[in-house]
């Protein structure tokens, strides 16, 4: 039951993120999925610092948005998402994601990390989650899935840190916060894998 709720919340988050960020791209997100999702294409440039001009921030934001503006990228991303959540073929999804040519895009890196996690390669999964966060330190879905990764590794304190980071980004009402909080509420050692 928890897995179904988690899949549904992931699907909602993915759909809402795409609908908000990319209203001109038809969305055919397939399935939900326990923890991956390349969800949340709400890629936004960080707020400009005193040394950055508005022009450079606008360029960064436009560059990230342009990936989903490219129909070939958007289709390839949706196909990889479906490969993960409908077919559970994580190795093929990794190849599809690499073929997009944008491994440093937070949404792509997050899905690669999730796929490696589902394949049981926690070291590579961690590398890709960290790569996603390097690309976008506010990529809330990566904080969520990396928090679930932490729980799977028995690192409750780190998962709690991730939960607090999510609260800073989107508050306590967002699905990313709720799913990680629900996972943390489960007794340690329940053996659930997200």
C-alpha cells in the first residue's frame, strides 16, 4: 500500500512539475514509480547573487528550459521514464538517458541515480544523485530520492537532513517532503525498498 501511495505521489509530482514548467509540451508520463521520476522538471536558475546580473540568470534559466523545449529531448526523456516505471528495465533506461547527451541536467542525473539504485549499485547511484545536486542544489526530487537512498543504507540521520533540506525548498506540504517523512516514520529495519 505504501509503495502504491509513493508511486502515485511521484507521478503527481512529475506531472505537476511538467505541467507547470512546460505547458507547451504534451505530457504522456507513464506510470509512477517508487522513487525515481525524473519528476519535477521545475529546473530554475538560482536567484541572482550580487555578482550575477539578471541577464546571466535569464540565460541560465533559458538554457535549462530549452532542454524540454526540444521535442526530441522531451520524447527521449519520457521514453526513459516509461522504461523505468512501466517496464522496470533500469539498464536500458540508463542507456536511453545517456543517449540524451545531457547527463549533467539534474532531472537526467536523478533518473540515472534512481536506476542504478534499483539495480542495486548504491555507489554509482550515490554518484549520480550527487551529480544531480551539483547541477541544481535545489532539485527537490533528488533530495527526496537521495534521502530514501540514505534510509536504504541505514543512514537515518542523513535522511533526516535531506528531509529538512526538502522543507527549506518546498515546505512540508509538498509530496517530496511527505513521502520521505512517511518513510522515516516506519520502524527501522522494515526492509522496505523505495
